C-alpha cells in the first residue's frame, strides 16, 4: 500500500491532498483540499507573484493539517511527501517545497520533488485508468502544450504556443474588453450571447506544419477590431468574444486533428486517446470542438473532472505514487 501527501503551490492555488494505492491496485483520493487566491489577485487583473507567495505561507500549514484530518490518517501512515518543485512562480514553489521537506524530515519519510506538468500529465490515470501511450493537451493560464505521454517520466512535447498561453490570451482579451478577471469564464459567458461571424479574426500558424500554436496575434486582432468600433457597446463585446472563442477553438481543433495523425504514425496499432487538462479545458465551445475532432478521427477524448483538471494537489500526490510504484517495481525492497 502506498499513501502519499501531495502539496501544490506553484501558482495561485494552495492545495494539499492525500492519495492512496492499495495492494490490489485500487486507488483513492482520501482528501483533496484547495484554497483559491483568485479574489486576492482580481483587482490586479492577473496573478501577483509576491501576493501569491505570502498567501501560500498563510494557509498551507492549516490546509495540510486539514487534508490529513479529512483523510483520517496519521503522519506515520504516509509512505512519502510529494510537492511541486517547478515549473511555477518561484516564491510559491519554495513555500510548498520547504513545507514538504520539513514534514519529510520530521516524519523521516522520503520527499518526492514533482514536476507540475507531470502532475497534469498523469491525472487521467488516477481518474480514468488510461494506459500508456496517450496524448495530453494542457491548456491553462501558463501552459499550452501537446504532449505525448509514453510512460512515467517519458514525455515528448509535440507542440506548444510560440507566444501567449491560451488562458493568458483569454485573460488579456477580457481585460482589453473591460471584462473581469479571470477572463476565460467571462469571455465564454459573453460569447454565448454574441455572433461569431460579425468579426473576421485570423487563424494564426494554421498554414504551417507541426503542432505549434500562436495566440498573441489573435488578441491583437481583437484590439484592432475594437478600436474601429465606437462605441464598444455590450453587443460588440459579445460579438468580439464569440469571434475570439471560435478562432481559438478552430486553432485547437485543427492542431488536435494533426496530433491524432502524429499519434497514428507512431503507434499504428493503438487507438489514439487524448486527455485534456488545465483551466481552459472547462470551456464548452473548445470541449465541443475537441469532441467533434475526436469523433471524426475515431479517437477517444478524456476530460477528468474540472477539480482535477485545474491545479490541485491530488495530481501531485498521484504523480508521487506513480513514481514510487515504478521504483518499487524496479527494486522490490524499496518502499514496500
Ligand atoms: O489551470 P488553471 O486553473 O490555472 C493555471 O493557469 O495554472 O487555468 C486558469 C486559466 C485562466 O487563464 C482562465 O482564464 C482560464 O484558465 N479559464 C478559461 C475558462 N475557465 C478558466 N478559459 C476559457 N474558458 C473558460 N470557461
Ligand atoms: Zn497547472
């Protein structure tokens, strides 16, 4: 049996969770606590690293204690402590990692330094038991990547954004149109009331081979279109949001089609599966477009529950378990 405490503090969520894998291979999230700092950053229209780090310090100890209490276990029941060690905002990463190190020292348990992206990449194996290999589309405020997940620790980046992350483009577009932070949900709400055909926006990079994407030009195109409109009334904002969202969904849809082709070339015998993760995966228009693309390509699309798609500590604990399981399989005397 493996029981791991996970800690995540790399951006604006403070999170602690306990995940257990029992001897029969069954796994369970015993607790999954999270504190979102969103309200502390909203007046600034984005995450302020200094505020984020200070806020993690304030809540992480009590949140960790809460995760242990909700899991109903004692510190000595833990097999290891896993914490995000990067990439992320360094102040927050230091708070999480040093807290995890202290717990590891005090309890004499191993510390597992987890890459945040690996956490996202392996979440689908916690929620849906997805076998390797599979594709991951990570679309958040900081990341926009197609990854080929071949095994624990064996990832290949097939494509990424060459400028803004997709969530960042949503947030910046919202800001320039006077919508609140975080911009993604606000743009989606406005887009539902808008007409996507009134403004013609570009589909950046689609004429190029490969899986890279670009979103900065799209945001600038929205600004240029808005500047030509006077006044920028509510209908215009809704129509611009609808056009922006349709363009993003189109770019992601086309790139996903190509990702399935790349997967088929590599693994002709395996039906492609794509897992989506990150806050932008909550967007219904993007989800719908991805589902259509998957259906056309006879591929499987997996969207873990929203709470596990966005930043959380259960994914960090689970990545720790996957790593421990691997080392135990390689060395049966290790951490049994
Ligand atoms: O994964 P996440 O919660 O945090 C990190 O960035 O790590 O993602 C947050 C991002 C923000 O940029 C937010 O605007 C975007 O996800 N987002 C959305 C939606 N909900 C959140 N973007 C588009 N549509 C949404 N419904
Ligand atoms: Zn993330």
